[in-house]
C-alpha cells in the first residue's frame, strides 16, 4: 500500500492500482456464442411476457 505523510503529520493511504490492459476483439467462435446466448435470452424473455399475459 502506498502511504504518504503531509506536513501536518496526516497519513494518506492509497490503494494499489490494477494493471491496465486493452481489450481484444472477440474471435469468430466467441461472436457466435454471443449470438446464441442473445437468442436464448430473447426467447426466455418472450416466454416470460407471454406467460404473464396468459396468467393475467
């Protein structure tokens, strides 16, 4: 932990900063998985809305 002391004797503690890195563009198979997950999520939400309309 990084600590400094100012002229009044007050301690200031600073958290360690994480290493920054650049994100990489997803591969083709990762993009395909995202599309499949989106389709499944869309069907799930649609089913929930239809069930809510049917019950009410």
